[in-house]
């Protein structure tokens, strides 16, 4: 299949490469020449504009930084310029309202489109083991699924347009809450005289067990290998977690949802990012305790 891939950053580059490995003809575009060069080495054909990349594509996949960019790219470079019958897959993490607006515009123009944000981080993007949360019609999901399966281990239909974004921001809000709570518990346990490994051995098989503890422990040398063992480099950057938390707070306001724990997590990450820690993995917030 001819796939136009727009956005070749830390996530998109690996995703495009995995589409090539799956046998697709990938037509890549990014504003960064370095990203284009890397995509070319991975087997993609590269283009100097999004319009050229989508010109004869059967599918368009995008991985872009925010809703404003997604709206602009689809509005000016994709809808009406990609061939009739192409399917669109936006894998960016953006606000629900913009996702639904762009999908509505694409649908009105005769295209199938899904929002398909990801979970898994850079390593999963490179390894083809992402999880995709997909919003859109059943027909659009059926068309998008084989493409997403080339890049991920799990492809889950979350319901109508925008529901992929809803699932992503709710999931990451919960992740931030879990991580902050896990950090608090480890810090207090140590101050009460418990060895971190001993506390891990107890809590990881007790009712306090959670993914942030057993798969991504914020304490160096405890649990499986994680960014904490590499001075909190790599993984999922604090700045990206904060972006998702801000989207979650916008969605909470729009839906009149009570999110006191989510609000507190957002405030903690806002402060941590503001102190110059945006590039560190989000588990580094344990340093504040």
C-alpha cells in the first residue's frame, strides 16, 4: 500500500520505518531535513511537501505535535488533495474537539478517517510494539487496522471519532496519578526506615501494586530496568506528560468532570516542568519528594 507519512519525529520516524518493514511503500514528509534523511535510510521515499507526499497515497498517517498543526495540515495539505478513497490515520495526541472537527471535515469530503493516538513511547515506536486507541466509524477502523498493526502490538477500537483521544488522555491522567502516588509512597517508606527494595518486594505483591511500581519503578536499582536506572533519561518525557495532562484538564472542563486527583497531578508536573525538568522522564518527579 502507498502510505504518506507526515511527521517523522521521535515517534513518527520509527513508526514509518516499521511500515516499510511491513512491505508498504512509504512516502515521508517532515520539516526537518535530518528526519527526512533518517527516513530515507529506513527505506522511505522522501518529499519536500506534505502535498507532494499525499498526491497518490492510498493512506495518510500523521504524527504531529498538537491540534493546531493537525488542523492546518489536514485542512491545507491533505483533505481534497489526497486521492478520493484514501484513508486517514492521525496518530498525534491532541484535544478531543479538534480530532472530531478534523474527522468531520474529512468525512464530509468523502474520506474515512480515524484518530489513533499511541501508548508505548519511543522504544515501542521503534520496536513496533505500540498500543493504538482508535476512534472512528467501524468502516474507517476496519481500513485503518491493518496499517496500525504494522506499527503496534495492540489496536483497540474505542468507539466514535475522538474516542481514541479520550482514551489516551484519561489513561495518561491515571498514569500520572499512579506515578505521583508511587513516588510519595517510596519516599515516605524510606524516611520511615524501610529499604526501597524491601518496600518494593512487599508492595509489588500487595494491594498497592501498580504499573508505575512494577514495570517502571522510579527508584534506581529497584524493579525491572527503567529510565530511573539511566538518570531518568529516555522514556516518556515530563514535558510530554504535562502536555497530556493539560489536554486532560481541558477535557475535564469541557465535560464538567470532577478530577481532583488529576488536577493535583497536573499541578505537580506543571511545577516540575517549570523547574527545568521537561526533558527528564516523568518518573523523575520522585526527586521532588
